[in-house]
C-alpha cells in the first residue's frame, strides 16, 4: 500500500533527523550552518516536550532516547490504524 510506505518513510526521515541532532550535539558545529539550523528547527519542538517531562541526569540528556521510543510507538499506532482501514 502506497500510504503505508509513505508514512513509514516519513517516520524514517524524522527518526534520522533526531539521530542527526543527537550526533551534532556531540561535536562542535557552526550553529549558523543552514543544515544544522534546519535539523534543530525541525526536531526542537518534539525534543523540547520530552526535556520538559524528564528531570536532568547530570550532563546526560535522556530526552532523545525517550523521544525515539515514543516515535516508534506512534509509528506503530499510525500504521495499525492505516492497516485497519
């Protein structure tokens, strides 16, 4: 089904963007770089939600781990709904 593949691809792209955001936080990058700004602008609202829910654990930010887990659950839910149509 085309809709299933499209939804799956969109979730894949967003997952990779979140992973890229995590990797970019580990290395020094130019915050004015258009690619870095795009990734931050697209992922920040989603990650901010989880940062607000989780207490800080020292210098470790666990929000991307939880965010990716929830994204996977949402993906499964959306695909189950599509398959049920």
